C-alpha cells in the first residue's frame, strides 16, 4: 500500500476500492443510461434522430476531453478533494438535466456532467493506484475496477429501461443526486487526502484545445450527413478541428508541464494499450447505442424490454472481467487474453449486422449479446493493467487520465461515426424506394453501423496482438533486471 497520504489517518484499502468503484460505476453508467430513453426523449423534446445523439456524445466528449486535466489536478490539488468536487458537479448537473425542457439545455447539462465525471473518474482511479502498489495487489484491484467499468454501461441501459417505463426518463438523471450525496459523504468519512507529482501548473490551454478539437470533429461528422460531405461548412468545421489538434500537439511539446507527455505514449506497452482501449470502446459503446435503438425502433421493444435484454451482456461481462482481473491476467498476461476477447466482440458485431426486422431475441440477439459481454469483460481489465505499466504512485493521475481519455473519446467518436452511418444508410434506402417499410430501412442502417463497428474491433485486435506476451510476475522480474518499458504484463 502506498504511503503517499498526507494524513496520519490509516487507509482502509477495501473501503477505498469500494468508494472508487461506486464512483466509476456511476460515471460509466451515465455513458449509456440515456440510450434506452432516447426514443422517449425524442418525442417529448421534439428533436430529430440526427440531433438526438448529442445527448450521448456531449457527455462522452467532455468526459474524455477533461480526464487528463482531472488526473493532473488530482495529483496537484489532492485526489480526495478533486474526487469530491467531481461528484458534486456531477450530481448538480444531473439535477439540471432532469428538469431540462429542450435539447439545448439537456446537452449543456450533459456536457457539465461529463466534466464532473472526468474529475471523478481520473481522481478515483488515481486514488486506487496510489493505494495499491504495482504488482499482484494493484492488478487485482484494477481487475475489480475493470469489472465494474465493463458492466456499468450495460447496467445503465437496464436501469434506463426501468426508470423510463416507470417514473419517467427524467429520473435517469434525478437518481444521480442521492447517489452522489452518499458517495460524497463516504469520501469525506473514509478517504484520506494524498497527492502525487507536483507540477507547477495545470495545462489548461491544452485541455481546452483538445476538447474543442474533439467537439468540432464530432460536430463535423454529425453535420456532414445533413450539410453534405463536400459542403464548405462541413469542410470548414473539420479543418478547424484539425488545426486545433495540431495546436494541441504544439502546446504539449512546448509546455513545461504538458497535459500529455507525448514521450510516454511512444512507449510500446502504454501507447498500444491506449490505442487498443480507444478502438475497444469505439466499437462497444456504439454497439450499445445502435443495439438499443435497433431493439426499440426495429423490433418494437419497450424501454423496459430493451433494458432487460442487456442483462445477457452485463452478467457475462461482469463474470468475465472478475475472472480476468483477479486471476487470469496475473497468470496468462495481457495479450493472451486480449486476442480472444477482441475476437468474441468481433463475432458479436458481425452477428448483429446479420439481423433484420424479423429477428427474434433467443435465436437472434441473445448469443451475440452474450459474446459481446464476454469480449468486453476479457478486454477491459487487461487493458487497464497494460496502461499502468511503468507508472509509479506519483504519476498515477496521468496514467488514469490517459487510459480513461482513450476509452471515453473512443466511445464518443465511435457513437458519432456509427450513428451517422446508420442515418445515412436509412435515408438512402428510403430515398431509393419510398415504399420501403421504415423498420426495414432502419434495420439496414443499423446493420451497416454494426458492420463498421466490427471492422473497428478488427483493427483493435490487430493492435492488441502487437503487445508482447507475459504475465505480471514476468514483468516484475524483467523490470528488476532493468528491462525495457515495452514489455506487456
């Protein structure tokens, strides 16, 4: 256990793990909790299918865009303090989202929610890695954290179905308020303040530049379907996004305390793990987003039925992640687990792409939802372990910010791209044959989105296969002998 705490109060690792995992569960839960409620929100707020995705994307973009700043703030200002501040912002913006009367207010509240979630997630994971030293204890703690993260999104759609069909979609946000209060109280009572590396400044220009670049990228992809991909407005937005990304790289290279130390991303294990995490979540979050709409808009499921259908993914993901994180990754190593994990996700996405408006749950959806759960459950904790390779307690906030950013940005960009594909294909089918059944047209659009998601996962498999084999024990021995940083756990 780390001794970095600035208080003499003893640390209870079990309580730290429980509080951090509850905070992470709430953060990941809200990535997907709006999915089942989207058709109801669309009717109540009278918004288009294309604009609807911003209720999901705004949260993911601001979560991903500020995770690195949150990790650095946790190391500088105090992990416990930033964790509590994040929970307070998250709960307050959730209250605003619940009372939103139009899409603009809802999207703005979701963006602030994402900022609060970024502070919570980055400082929470930093608290965990500062509490458990690198080795078996940290690997098992990350495994449990990974299991919670892997299942949070799918439990989000289940809870969304229960609340949407019950008291109303507003409660998918209101429920965060009492949960946030409980977690803040627990953090005040049981967490000990600690700090890591002490950078002299926070790279605020870097954080805002990369977040603005991401927002413009997603906005350009979203509007490309409406304006046309050759339209000067679309090209202008995408060009400005590219300029901001270049500016971000320049800022990071010139900054004395960069938000993203680019040299760390060039280390083989860390860089590969972050790229693989981006691709994993780009395919998986899109699977949840598209899959939920497919169930409700094509198969005619109610919000509750769609939510409960995801139990097949949630339960298998939890079991797989718990086994991998607490037992298998320590013995087998990351690559040996990632290859079958990505493979199962690929098969699931290709299988979902083959379904149509006449598919059933048991013979159609169920086997692929189970496979998706096994795949994400195997991959998630493995990538967490690889992403923290070589990081000490002092810079755990940076490590947590990097891996969380890769995941959340991957999810947001994936949803934006695949949702655009689904809308374009659906509209194209209806334009070519106006007499086509709308459900059949939607099914065609969703099938293409699943197909693109499968190819994203294929790239993730290829990237993951470049990691070197070896278990945690082998890595520890390698490091003791002064081995290179690029050996995967």
